[in-house]
C-alpha cells in the first residue's frame, strides 16, 4: 500500500468517525489525487478553518475555480456547514476531506468523472 493509499484510508476513516458519513471511495480517491502533492505536506494537507485567508482559498481555488461555482453567500454557508460537520474543535481538518464534502454538498461529482 502506497503513501497516497494510506492517506485515502485515513480520510475515509475521518469521514466515517468524525463526519458520520460513508465515503464514496472512488470519488474520495479522485478528490485526493486532485489535491496533488499538497496532501504530503503537513501544513497544506489541512485546512486552517479559523484563518479567513484559508477559507478564502478554499472558496476561490476549489469551489469557484475547480468546481466552477459562482461566488455568493451559498459558498460561505457550505464551507461553514462542512467545518461544522467535521467539528470546529477538530484540529486536523484534512483538505481532501473538506473538498470531498464540498463536492458532495454541491452535487459536483461529475467534475471528477
């Protein structure tokens, strides 16, 4: 099992135990691959939900650029909802897990088809 496979297994476990959802492993794998090398760096592998600049990055680089969504309050609401689901007190919010939940929230799985 490679390093990426180990991380995907860890992300799936977070989705099950911390977020209360059964992951679509195919989609989770594609979202993880889409994150690129950032998943291997301790700092960029997680989303610092308490930092406004980090939330803005998730919004502009992922929701608007990758998923093609228009800017608006719905994006902020979705990010807040995902952070709430993951658990505000959860220190390590993995980027791939946050992106996966946002992708599911907006029904944009086709982006990874």
